C-alpha cells in the first residue's frame, strides 16, 4: 500500500528528495528537506527580507536603519552619501590631550586629573599633592597627625571570666574589665 500524495519533494534543484515532513521557508515559502531548509543552504533570494541584523556604517560606526525588504548595502550607501558624520578630510580627535603641569614632565592623560589644592592638571604619577610639590598649602601637604592608640580587642577581654552564671554575669564582668583598663 503506497501513499502517492503523502510528503513533498525538496524544492532545491539539485536535490528533489521526497520528504514526508518538509519544512517551508518563511521567506520564499517553498518546501525543502532537512538539508536545504535554511536560507543559506538553498540560497534563498528573499533572505534579506527576514534578516534582522542592523548594518553599521564603516566610516562613522553608527547603525544604519533599514526598512523591511530594503537591501542593507543600498541603505548604507545612501547613508554614506547623505547623512554620514564622517568626512574624508577631517582628522580624528586626539585622545591624550591633558598635559601634566609638573615641570619637566611631558606625559599626557585621557582624563583631567586636577589637584584639589592648586587646581592644576597632572599625570597619574604626579596627581597627589606630595608628588608634584603642591604650593597651595592645603591639608595634604602637612604631616598627618598621630592618632591616639586604643587598646586592641584582646586587651579588652583580659579579665573575661567564664562563670556558670547567665549572660548578665558575663556582661558585668566585661564592663568591669573595661573600667579597670581605663584607670
């Protein structure tokens, strides 16, 4: 018992295989076998209609909008002829433009690194006031004041006792230990 009307032949000219589960191309709407159903495999002439990639202008690196059904090459060409921000005679901007103000230093940085005291621009090596001999006399040029030394946590717990009483007893022991250390 044969089923002459079951399945369809592949629309690829070189294949014509009888396929019982053919796949229809969503661009050209022809039936193909499992080997030729992709747009690239059967060289679909309408594949650009389903292509959702956005082309980028090679001159200004901006995305070029393409209407559905329009060829991307034509849209990029029209953009380059009319709306492209890149001009052939224009030089590209310099990136490292912020020169160091330290005498004898010729380094340049991408971003300005201004000193908080003298407001001059410096490179990364001379950005701190002590590194560029800042003359503004701000707080960064003075020597840091020594901090009063506080006892460490183990020193506070020197008199800690482990009684069999409740948590209140331990808290009182710790409180008395702190007071004894402060006197």
